[in-house]
């Protein structure tokens, strides 16, 4: 190609030249014909003549005025310098420079042939409309052009080199820089050749350097014009007719950069190279190895009527990169070809069947980083300015082996082709082979796009890479369109032929990600593969078709076609990884399975043969893959099921309830889509519901919307404004209206809470919508199928029920229960569960836990031995206050441990109350009744153990010597430890709860509401509890309280009874002063009162009662000095009373958890100190006993020791002369006064 151009250029010029004239500032070395440039331009007609060669020597030659050369041929301007690098990589400059010192200086060639080589031009630009040219241009802008194409407006521009009606113009190694307006202005020039040249209109910083963004920029010639403009016009003369004249321009191995288009006048928005072809003659423009770089008005614009444009190895980069506004680029393109047939002269308006053809070739070209308001890569606008003219225009565009990347435009950021003129008047055929469109961008925001409102290809066109309008054929061969944050391909009335292997990948749009088809656009597969991969959009991730629903006529044409028989076609459209955020992963719109295929075998109905053309890969959901706007509504069941073909369903409804019916709006192929559903009842439009997501959804129907009086109402559901209006869009709902369910009663037009439930207060809410009852207090509500009444209790016992917000169906009251409980008042365990020891929780238990019987048995024995060995009894007095503290805390455990037991601390309190303290199963099937019996069993068991020890002491001296006198104090201690536990147990056995059933009040056992009070399984427990109360609790309390008083009057009850009961009384009263021996009985009475009032007093009342008694006890200690003989025992009791007082005060303030943890922890620490003291005392006595025993072995008699009174139980006992007496008491502490 290069050799061809070179030969063509050489053939333009004759081999023989005329005069040679030298141009130099210093002619000393030249013998003749040498002058400076001003000498020759003084009278151009003398020196710028035919066959003349002006040889410019190296240096700067100044041009002071415009020069006009007219009517010469074979004239040469030749520089003798060399090219060197310029100010930018896009510019090289000769060492021969023509520098214009006048802003209107420049060269004009009229009707001439000229060759210019190896010369640089700076700051030149003579007016186009000068005196000479003005008269020559008049025939071209009078008349028609004045109204349709204002040529006269261009004559106020300037140019460095002007060629008018010239022939055989050649520029070789010419550099034109910083031109005013244009660098080259060519008008009807034939055979122009530009080789190895560099044209840079302005510097890279043109906008700031020349203040082109300011108001006065319109008067600055540096701010308007481009690098080169080529005009081809016919004059406005009636005698001009089409001829065989041909205009050719060849540009090879050249760079055009930084061309500046005017910023305020669209009619002059020139690019780097501008072609205005308004002629009946043929125009050929050939660009080979040309770089078009960062030109403000675009890189190449052609207003073409009958041209051949050839771009080979052209790099177009950065067009319109620098603008005054970074957000709104100028209205320009990278490379634009526009139909200008409407500008033809007057005589063309009467012509018939006039054909004009424009052929454009792009081969091995690069389009990189260009910016435009519309199409920024290539723009081919075929719209007729005068569409009614009888002119047929044909456009053929070929793009081969080229790359489009990082271009920016509002639409057609890669290629915009076509126009508003229909194909009957203008034919555009686009051919793309091995072209890559990669990562081109959307330039600016546009209005919200809606494909259904499209009326022309350039109205509201969405952001896209390729935009086609009214293109006859757009052929894709091995084309890749990928990585765009916009729609990939937009096509309006365009047939797209796919040949070879093509891919549309990873494009992201709104309506359509890969492709949008409008009007009569279609995909035609000719033995090819088209891949849609990883495209994304709201609708139609791969393909969006509009109109987005089936046409009103039956069986429209398919917007996908094949070039041969569908059954034998080797073509396939492969979908993989496309995702629509709303619907239509593969296709949205059109009719893909009931349309006509126009194959080479004739017309055939596609039916479901799309399976032979479409190939699905990845995980496309078939329900969302192919969809459209809604065309009907149907019943459904879940997202994966197809629509129910039935047109009627019968959901029931209660007054005031909303019933949910699963429906879906579906489009083509019954794929889920979005849409609006109208609901009609007895001819009245009840409401319209919008389905915003393409899936099976619950349509809510409220009973108030059924305005009839029948017990069975019918609703009609239809699509709001369906496109086709078919009857299949309607379905029916037959809705029976039911009576209010249990727990509800009729109230007006709805169902409200039953009267019994209303009696519970405002904390209960009944919702007929979900038939649930909501409450947040401790009430319990149920239903009796036997009595057909609502069961209501205003108090759920213990912690059986949830204390948070509860919602439940009256037929399933167990939802109110906590701890896996169930039944009336949550008194029992759920099926398969058993009650646990240590808490009220139920669990899944097995009989293997019965092995705990052995543990409990051993624990009782260990407890008795522990108390005997350490002498840790009430007789010593060290644990009396601790036991009282533990009893009160245990009785009020829900208050002091509001969030449940605290590990170990709660166990410590439980052990001091003879409770297990840990949560564990016992056996499978254990009920609350069995658990209460077991509560009685353990205290009786340890009483039996100690009574057995006491009896054994009477018959065994060895046992008596080991136990000594501790047996009775230990028994008294165990009675005291068991006292509150026995009280709590019989209270459980006797506790009753009331349940209202209509007007009837039923009594049930509070521990297990499933058992009637005095029922078969409760009566025996009740009688036993009464027996324990009458035989054990009351007599024991009376005995400990009154006996110390009766001791002062022995005659009242007799000396025999006093002598029998006095050891037990002494065990309790031993540590007290004589006048305060009633103290143990007083503490028992306080325990009895507090424990028995727990079921009857609210939390605040219980706390105030504790504060009252504890305050009284503390006051008593302060006033009397304490009832104990020893000061530290008084101090211990005061310590524990103070703890109870603080705990109760904190509980009243609602912040007891932390206080309880601290208090119980300190109490446990105190217990450890007490136990350590007892252990130390016992070890000391045992050591002294061993010493005494060894002394008895070594001496014959015991030494006399003076007996003394023992006032401290922790001091060692005095030694007696009677060894046996000492041995009997070695394990006991003296309790004498």
C-alpha cells in the first residue's frame, strides 16, 4: 500500500522543473537567485510561477502578510533542512521554519498545483474570506446553500494553507503548528497527498494558554477550527450536472493532534480533519498509518454525500479530551460520517432515482480514550436533512481488525450508526470483522430510559457501546463486546447478522445488559455461535426486546432468525452467567416460542424449537430466564412451581381478617415478571396491587373488601392494562366468610377478643389476621374442647410461663410455656419430657438417673458425719445467722435471682436449705406430683439417720464415745435446716389456682394445673401435707418458742417432761443468754411468717415485710447488746441481717442481681472462715487428747487439774482426774453457762 501511494505521488509531477530560487536570510554562500522570503512575497506573481522551485535554506523565514498564488502549476516549495523532535511526541518539525509575524499571514493557492516539502509553519492563518477568495466562493453559498448550508459562515475563519480548486497538491514532511483557526483549508482540491507530515493546531494546553473557556474566546482564532478541512461543493448553477469528476485525498504516515473546535458555535464545531462533501461527484479520502490524537472537536468528521472513506492502520485517541466542562463534553465525535444529501443543489430536487453511495473502510485501526456527547468512537449518521427528496443514499461501512477501548459517550461510545431516515430512503450496511470493543464508558448522566417510549433511534437512547438505527444489515464476524458499564448493543429497526464466533460479555445496563432490540430489529444466525456471558441488568440481562410484551396480533415474527433450517442449523446462542436483578436473565420481552421464523426453507412457527437454538449454561433459573411484561395472572405455590392452570380457588376468611393468596404475574413462556393486578368485586374495582418482584407472592385480601352480604363472595383478578387484553388474564377467588373462631367474638365488621380474654385487661391483644393472641403479663389463656369455653387465669404460677411478649393460637396454648412445659397453666411437661430435680424445667430423661438414689443416700450420711465431726451445730451458734440468711434468700429466690440461678452461689444457698441445688433428671416420666413427694422424703431421711445414731449410742459405748454429746445438737441443727424446706414443700402441696371457664370458676393444683384440686392424685398429697403441718411444723415451732419460757415454771408442765425435752431446748438455747433463750423461737416465727406469706403478697410487699423484720432484729441487737453470750456471735448475726437488709433495698430499686452475687459471695466466704475455725478447734482438741493418752501410759495417776468455768466453746476443755469422763466428752464442746 505504501509503495502504491509513493508511485502515485511521483506520477503527479513532471520530471523537468523550471527556475530554482533560493530563500535564505543570509545569501552570502549562494551565487545567484537568493533572497529572503519578504523579497519573493513582495510581488508573488513574479516568483511564484509555473515550474518554479523555491528552495528554503535552514533557518527561520518570516512571513509578514498573506500571499495568494493563482493559476500556477508544478510549483514547489522545498526545504533543505531535516526533521527533528518537537514539543510533543505527536509533533516533529523541520529546521526550515516559516514563521508568520502577522496573525493574518498565510499562503493561498488558487487553481494551482503545488508541492511543499520539509518545511515547518508557525502561527499562520490568513482569512478564508479574503478579497480574492470571497468573489470565488460567492457562487457556492448563494441561493440554496444560504438556507440549508451556510457556507458563508465559514469564510470568517482562517487557515495557514488554503487550496482552492487546485489539482495535484502534495505535502511531504510538512509541519504546521499553532495555526489560527485551521492549518489546512482545501476547497474542491483534486488529488491531494499528505505524506510524513505533522499538523498540530495548538499546544496541549490550548484551553488555558489562549483562555478558550472565557467569554472573549469567540474572537480568538486560536480557539476555533481544527487541523484540516476538506470542502467538496458544487456551485449553485443550473447548468451544472453530475459528471465523472473524482476528488481524491491521500494521507499517509502523518499525525494530526490538538485540533481545537470552537466552544460556542456548533456549526463550526470542526474536528482535527473535517470532510464536507456536498457534491454529485465522487470523493475518495484515504488515511493510512495516521494518528489522530486529542483533538477537541473530534478526530475526523465527514459530512458525506458520495464518498469513499478508507481508514487503514489509523489510531484515533483522546478526541475531545480537554473541554471547558469536565461533565458536559462538546457535541462532537471521534470519527463521524453524516449524510449531507439534503444539501445538494436545486436541480437535484427534481431528479428521479438519484443514487449516492458512501463507502467507509476501517482496517487495523485503534480507537482509544475518545470523548463525545453522543458516539465517541465512530459515528455514521445517515439521516436526511431533507427526507422528502427523491434521493436514495447507500452507506457501506467496513470495520476490520480494529480495537475500541476506553472511549466515552452518552450512547454509542464505540460506534453509532444509522439515523432517523427509514431504510427505504437510506441504506446502511455495516460489516465488522475481528473487532474488539472493550471497556468503553458512559460519559454523562441522562434522563431515565424507558424503552416503551422510544419513537426514534436517537430519542432517549440508553447508554451503550454500539447504537444502531435503521441499519439494513450489521454483520458481526468474530466480534467481542465486553466489560462495559453500559448496554452492549442497542438496535432499532436493524437486522444483525452473526457469523463465526461472537461474544457479548460482562456488560451492565438497566433494560438490557448485552443487547436491546427495538422495532423490527432481529438477530440472524448464519452458521455461527453467539455467546452472552455474565451480562447484568434489571430486566433482560442478555437480551431486552421492546415492545416488551406479545403483540396484539397472533404469531409475530421472531426477533431471532436463522439462515438455514432450524433443525439442521449449526448455529447456537449460548447463555451463561447472565443475571437480571428483577427478571429475564436471558430474554425480556417479545415472543420467543410463538413467533415466525423466516428460514431459507420458508416460514415456520418457532413453537418450542428455541431449545435447538438456545443453549443454557450456568445456573439460570428457568422461571426468570425468559420473561416479559405481565400478560396474565395465575395462582402459584412456590417460586419453582409453574402457574396453576385452574382459574378459581376458595380461600376462607374471618370477619376483619386478611387472607393471603399466592399469585404471580407472568409474561411470555409464563416466566415470572412484575406487573399490576386489578381486583374486581361485583363490578367494582376494589384495589390495584403492584407486584414489584418477579416471583410468587402473597396477595392480601381483606374481608372489608368483600362488600356483598353473601357468605360466599367472588373476586376477579386481572392484569392492569394487559397488552393483548385476552380473557386468559382473569382468575377468580371464591371466598367463604366464616364465623369467628374460639377466643374471638363478633364486633362490628371484625372479630375481637372473647369477653373472658378482655377481662384480663389492656395487656392482651387479639389479631384475627393471624388468629393469634398477644399478651406480655403472667396470664395464661387456653381452650377447653370438652366445655367449649375459653380458659383464663390471670396468674401463671412460678416461672412456668414466658415473661416476655407471647403470641399463640388458642388451640396451641403451650406457646405460652417456658422450660419445655405444657398443659393447663403449663403445669405438666411436653410429650416425651419429664420434670427435673433442682428446677421447674422439663427435659428428656432416662431411668439411668435412678442411680442418683445412691448419691442421695450417701449425701445424707456424709452430712450427718460432717456436722458431728466439726461440731457445726446450732448449739455452738456460729451458723445460726447464716441459716436464717439462707432461708430467707431461698424463699424469695425469684426476687433476689431475677435472671435465674447463678452457678455455685445458688447451689450454696440450696444446700443450706437441704435442696439439691443442681438441675438434673431423676427418671423417665417423673411428674410434679412425684417431685413434691420427693421434697418431703430427703428431710425425713436425714432425721432417720441422726435418730438412728442417737438410739445406737444407747446400746453401743463405742458409738457413744465417738459421737459423745453431739447427737442431739446435730438433730436440732437438721431440724432447723429442714424447717423452711418442709414449709415450702407443704405450701406447694396446698397451693391452689383459679381458672375461669365462661361463668364457671375451676380450682386446680397450682403446681400442676392439669390436676384438679382434691383430685385423685392430689388428695393424698394434700392430706399428708396437712399431717406434716399439724404434727411436725406447728408443734416444733410452738415447742422451740414456748419451752424456754416454761422452764421457769416447772410445775406447770412437770419435771418429767422438762427433763425429757430440756436437752433439745438446750441445744437451741445454749449459745444465748438466759434472758434471751426465746431468740431461737422468735427467728422460727419470723421464718414461718415470711415463708407462708410468699404466695399471697406481691413482690414489693414481701420485700417490705423482710425489711420490717430485719430492721426489728437489728434494732433489738443495738438496744440489748445482742442475745448471744459471746460477742462475735452477735457480730455474725448482725453481719447476715445487714446483708438481708441491703438485698431487700436493692431489690426494691430493681437492681438486685449484682447485689445478690456480692452478698452471697461474702456469705460463702464467711462460712468458709467459720468452718476453718471449727476444723482448727477439733484438731487442737484431738492433739491434746493424744498427748493426755500418752501421759496416762507413762504415769500411774493423772495429774490434778483445777476445774474452771469454760466461757468460750473454742477454748480447750479442763482436764479431770476421771479419764473415762474426759474421753466421753473429748469430741464435744462444753455448753454450760
